C-alpha cells in the first residue's frame, strides 16, 4: 500500500510524552487524509518507553517499533528508521513534544509541491538556556554554514522532512545526525530549504543536552567534511600533502648538499636548522603516503559500520481488524 508519510521518532526515556505525541500526530494526519506510519526507535531506554511503544502499536495500526539492545545514540536510531521508512516523504521529530506535529502538513507540502529534497526546521524562538545552549548553538551553526556552504540557521533541529530518495541515499553514523544536510548535499541533493518552526517548552523528562555535545560536534563537523570529500579517495588528501612535504624536505636537502660542496668542509650540515627541517618533512611526507595507502586498503575492505543489535521489532505484522 502507498504510504504518504513516514514519521521517524528516535527516543530515549520518553515514556510520559509518547502517548500525547502519538495522539497529536494521528489527529494531524487524519485531518489531512495522509496515509502514514510512525516509526518509533527506542534507543536502549531504561524506563518503560518500550512498553508504551508496544501499547501504542496495539492502539494504532500506523505505529511501528524498533528497540535497540543498548543505547547507540540518535544517529543510529535515525539510520534504522530511515532504512525501515516506506513513505514518499520522511519526517523526523524528537519524542519530547518540543517539536510540534502541526508542522507536518507544511513540511510535507514543501517536499511534494515545492520540490525540495530536504527541509530543515529553524527554531527561531527557543525556550532553552541562553548561555549553555542558545549562544553555543549559534556559534556552531555559523561555523557549519561557513564550512559547508549550506545556508541554514539550525542544522541540528530534529524536525526535518526529506524525499524518500534522500534518506535511502545517506548513511547516518556516529554523531552525524547533526550534519544530515551536509551528508545530503554531498550525496547530490542540492535543493535544501528551511522552515521556521515552533519550539515548545519541554513538558516531561529532562534534557539529554551536555557541554560535550559541542566539542564532539566540532570534531564531527571536521570528520564529515573530510569523509565527504575524501572518504572514497583518501590518497587524494594524504598523497598531496605527502608529496608537498617530501618535496620540501628534498629541496632543502639539495640546498644543503650544494652549499656543502660550494663552501667546503667548513660548512657544517648538522648544525643547521634546515638539516632537521629536511629530515622532519621527508619523514612526515613518507608517513602521509603510507597513511594514504593504508586508508585506501581500509576503504576497500571495511565491513558494514552501521550494524546495531536490535532486540525487538513490532508493528510490521498484518493490519489489525
């Protein structure tokens, strides 16, 4: 059966918010006559979230559930949800009720009617702590815009919509959920839009936010930039820099040898800074070359890095009477 929308909801310890979220999603989708499914991915919750998901599966024909054996992180949950999604449009939202399901119709329209490949939410007005979250988030987004060339205000907003082809073409691993627009761009999807969305105050539970998120986010930004450009051709990066360093060291060595021949035995080689610079750059150049070769071998023989232990699946059985 044709499915208009797949709504992917990663969750971790959100037992209180799930019934209200599902009721709200169902109301919006029925009002707009969407054929839809909601895929809830329990990322190793330690509360009763999975029991709530199973209850929702029994109440709604449209709910599917995936339960990880342990906590893997939001990227892993999204990746599994993307693989399972059958909808023409895929919408992601957080489970904490800070993302409003009322945004679904416009996010769907921007994909189907306006032809965007990806639409990212922009929480222009936020209810987070200004010092610990809002200001660092603005800095992070500014850096990401500068490096990626994608003009979005809020890369990390959990509320996004995608063409089905987009989510089937990208791999989300590690902490790369923060950079899905970058991954989509490097996969060839250039029409990336933005929509101002409502950011609601947290009603249940506690935030999973921590300062380490920004440190990890910066490192992941460098990673996604490198892997997007050189993931399939690491020798193009390491080989170029290895060549430059080795040639620099070789030129310095030729200069020192020529100076020794010209000035004679009185010209000491080991007492010159250039001598040690030549050795260092030639060694580093050789190491870069070796790193490039090893990276090429790893790239060609790497096993699947996105394998997660799924403890249970529910909701994919035959429709209920």
